[in-house]
C-alpha cells in the first residue's frame, strides 16, 4: 500500500520533498499504526466486495473495515456473516491462483459483535483469515475486552500479523462519573496486549446516540460539549508519552449536499492567495459537497494529536490523507529536534526564524512527526495541502 497512488510519478516528485513510502500489514507495528489513513467502512451485506478489492475500485484506498455490527440489522446478521465469509473465500482463491499477493491488499479488518461471532467467523474463514490485518472491537470494555484480545493473540503469528483496534464508545466511557476509572482500566488491559493493538478508535456516533444527539454537517465533534470533553480525556489517557497509542478520529458521516444552516468553515484567504478567483470557485465546490466541515474536523483532530479517520464514503479518502501530510517546516523542525537530542543543548531557534524548538518538550512530537512523514510524505516548502486536495480523484 502507498498513499496518493492517484498522482502520477512526476506529480509526486513535484509536490513531495520526501515521497510517501510503501507499507503493508507486515510493516513494523509502531509505523503501521499511523498508516490507517482514511479507513472506509462498508457493511458486510455489500455485494462483490472481493471484486472491488481486486479491481482497486476506490482510488487511494489503503484501509477498509467490513462491518458485521451496527451497519447490519439484527435480522440480516446470519446472511451478512455468510456473505462476508463467501467474499473473503473468493478473494483467497484468487490469491492462491496468483492473481494477487498479500502485498497487493489494503489493510483489511472485520468489525465483529462479540467473541462468539469472532470465533465462528474465524473457524469458517480458515486460512483466509490471513487476508485480514485484524479485527475492530466495538463497544470495547474491561468486562469483555480480555477474552477478545486473547483470541487476537491466538491468531497473530510472525508470518501473518493480526491486530486489534478497540473502539471506545460505551456509556461507561462517556458518562462523567465512570469515565476515568473505565479509561484507566482499559488502558491497563491494552498495555498487557500492546504488541497486538494497532490503534484506538473513538465511536462518536454511539456516544451521541446515548444523548439523543446527532451533529450536522456544519458541526464538528469538537463543537459538541459532551463529546469534546470525552475526547479530551481519551487523548489524555492514551497518548501519554510513556506508553502511547495512536488514536484515530471519529467517523464523518456526511457526503451529500443539502441546504446549509451555518456559515461555511473554510476561510477564503488560503484559496484566494493560492489560486485567485479559481481558488474561490473551488472553495465553493468543496462547501457545496459538505467537505468544509470534514476539513475543519480533520484539522481539529490533528491539532489534538489524532491521526487518521473513519469514513463512510470514498470521496473523503483524499481529504483525510492530504491533511495528514507533513509540511516541510514541520519535518525540518522535527528532524532538528531529534538530531539535537544529545544533551548538548536544550533549545535552538527554528531554521524558519519563527519559533523556538525546545529539545525535551518537543521530542515526542518530533518522533510522531517523523513517523507520519515516512508514510504520508513531506511536501516541498512551496506547496500546501490545498494543492493535494485540489487533485481530481475518480470515485
């Protein structure tokens, strides 16, 4: 897998100071945890999933989740399981015929409801489970979490790594009086299985459902007070420097245009300065497609240390991945901080003469930035993420 495969090689050279590197499920876990990018969810009842993967239908897709949980009605669960198993067995047969290899596959996960279903699906898939990078564990809790993680550990091998991605979305996590105890208990549990945890995900839709809230296309998760407070505590617990996890951004669930209620969230200035009148027209197009709310939420995710995002429409892929690219200034600052971490100095002026880089306080940030830069790449100094988002991508 590689980000930005919808760019021609000459475009990659033009835009990128350091181009994105390839990765697979066999990559180092710490690096791979940053490589989910835009993770596309699709219900297990979707027909011809294996053909979509074979044909690489969705440009730029690097990770996907086939969902057996909330995207599947209770009355269609048996059929959904059968369809999922059938699709993966077909894909495995194509692999055995030599039409593709494990390296050609996106990072693939299934989202399961409980450990009984997990075991049932695993048994029916047999060696086809090696197609998967792992399993998504919804409504993760201390009560049921360990049994699920033990099952993940049984599947995992050096030859075929298998990871878990727990989703924090239960009442105990969102309710203020139980939140910190539950988060700390989950953290202690995950620490015991850390080599099998790829990242931690936030279930904003389930959280909102517990309060009868649904955010609009003009509203980010950070505008919903109860969500903002909970996300803050999740980051506080799971991104501490001594034993950190990559935390992934919650789903953005809008993709169709409707009449707006609130002021657009994209400032005119960056578009006007970059592309003049054409830039303003393109900004208007993004607003019409409800991309401005998504862009604002991703920027807030990144500002809060969150990497990657759950998506439900392929048109979101390029936006999520473009905004996670490391700027030239960030890369140079991060590289200088790491290179200076010898104990000889404590602070130095940035090469860009606009900030001070303190070695100890900025070291953890610098390490994360370098890891992201390996996967998402580094832009040349004269380019911005606007240039990447402007690229037309077939959906």
